């Protein structure tokens, strides 16, 4: 495969189609800007339907041969890729820092975790029943074969550019599908480098860059058998409707407004430290970020004081600086959303205890912010913020906290801090795809979930991801002469 030089500020990013790096046919190009310095770091295409057509052509052509490889061979490639990602984690993290602001140290840790997740996807495939036989009456047998779907589409967000790609690719490729990948136009740089490093077999993974000009024709292509989409609710609705209209599958992980319920009796300082991490890490740009905090009145004062103190330690800066805790938001548009939520809350009576102002100087920075006096009329409690905000609501009982936590159109994840066994049992009924008790982001590759409400649809994780990536076919075999 031809490998281009690392992109320079004036160099356009290129597509990867059928194993060849190609210039996009897009008529519109944009500057890709470093959100910490506002300097141009590359040129990206707006997207082209012709780019998409060529990429789907390549994926369709490559799929039969890829599916014909034994599962162990496909998994072996994934395992080698995991080693490559782990070996280049710092390099990929530096690119993610340049394009969307994530601190390099944090990005490196997430990339190392993504490499482990890719290996886990391969292990799941090796233990998955791609074929099994079930005995029937009169010496008959039904053989159930899980066949790959064919050419698939993966559309990923900007907040974890490389980990989200790897998480989607693992099960799809292990099952024998080929992929057309469209990363977010807001952060394509690290994904381009990822594909350079992985050097996938021609046509097995194809990369098309662009915004909706690429995404819309990709989702609409009749030959795409499944769309794996992570992004906003509005875009996810459009993707789901387009795929459903073609009677094709979609896996949708969309927005979140994840609640935290804090019971009486917990350690307020330790819990505040955990909540600060869950609300502010990656500058709050995580789908499962803690965005609504319901704290029992019995521990509300010491918890809030400790949360404010923790927020004050989250220093702003360029993610290349080891002292930086919070890098910038991905772009000015995202910062405007965050500040609009704060402004709306203050206008409706909320109080800012720390943060809440746009810093002077270049870059799209926003400080860790704690709000109190919030209510359910405010944007900060009803709409996904995707920023470093921690709105705190004091409740009179654990039951009230659960009830208010469940009062949302979103249902991605929820976190509960409690030592009460009865309260743990009650928390398990929260309408969310994942419920964490006493440990945000707990669990590992065995996790299996499906988002609830407006947070998406389609079960994923472990063998469920392989169920989604395959189609079951039953072949019934009766002894010769059974029809006589």
C-alpha cells in the first residue's frame, strides 16, 4: 500500500479506497484547526458521493474473499493491529490532542485500553458459535450458521477518534464483513494515521473523509447492510430512518444526559473526587459523562464543597503540557453550546460556584464548572451539554434522587453511590443501558448493553456485537428418503 507523508498544515487529507490513498473529489475544503491554538493543521474535504461510491465498490468486491478466511486468521490480523496501536499509542494520542484537544497522557491511556478492547473482540470471535447443530426429530438435524452481512458502514464521532473506530471495527471484521469508515469531519487526522499504520488488506477497510456530503450517500447506498453510527440524536434519527427505509440494520449510540445519584452515608470527599473525574475528564466530552448530579441532603454540603475544591484543581492548557488536566473543547461551536447552557441556568436562578466564564486568549477552553440551584427547566438538566459542567441538585431522599434521575428522554448510562443493599437493588431498575454502582466506567469487555430512550438502539458488547454483525441461517437436514 502507498503511504502518504504525515499531513502538513497546507496538505489535504486523503481517502483510502481499495488499498490506495486517493485525493477526494470533494469540491469544498475546510481548514482543520488545532483547538488549543486556533492554528490550521491540515485541510479536510467536505465530502463527495463519488468518493463514497468508489469506497463501497471496494468493500463489496473485497468482502467474499475476506469472509472466506478462517475466523482465526481474521482474528490474528486484529491481534496484530492491537499490538500496532499499543506501540503507537503516544503518537496517535498526540494527533488527537492536535485535532480535538485531549491531553496526550489521557489519550495514550484510552488508546492502550482500545488496543485491549480490540484483542477482546478477537477473543469473543474465537469463542463465538458461528456454526452449531441442533438435533431434531427422526434423526434430523438443524445447522444454524451465522453469516456475515457483507459491506458495512461505520460513522464515528470526534471525542475519541481512534478508540471509537477500533471498537466498531473489531466485531464487524472478525465476523467477516468489510467496512467503509467515515470519521467525524471535526477530528479525522488521527484516524488517517491509524489506517496508515494498520495497512488493512485492500478493500477490507476503506476510509472516506467528509461531513454529511459523505455520510448521507454512505447511509443511503443499497449495498450497505449495516450502519454503525455514534453521534448526535438528530443525526442518529436520520441514519436510523434511512437504514430502516432500506430494510437494513443500524446500531445507534447517541446522546446522553447521564445522572448520578449520591446516597446518604457515603464518603462525601471520595465521592466528590469520583464525580469530578466523571464530569470533567476529556473536558466533559464523553457520551457517558456525569451531567446530572442528585445528592442526598445529608451529605450535600461537604460533597459540594469537595466537588468545588476538586474542580479548582483542573488546570486548563494545551494537552501537550503534562500539567494540563483540561484541554480545550473541540471547537468554538462546542464551547458556545457549553456556555449557553451555563448562561441559561444563571438567568433562571442557578448559582455558579466555580468556573462558568470563557477564558481570554486563543483556544476553545472552558473551565471546570459547578452549578447549584438548578432545576428541570434549565438546558443544563435537559439537553446534552458535552462539556465540563457539574450541575448539583439536593434531594431529600435516595428515592427522590432515583425518580428524578429516571426523568429524562435519554438512557445511556447512570451511576449510583450507595452502601445500602436495598438501594443498590432499586438502582438496578434505572432506565439506562449501563448502571454503575460505586464505580463509574466499571466493568470490562464482558459488558453487554443497549441504550434506552433517545440514547440509541441495538445491543452491543461481547457476543451481542457479533450477533449484530451476522445473519443467522438455519439449514435443516433430514435423512435420505424421509420424504417417501
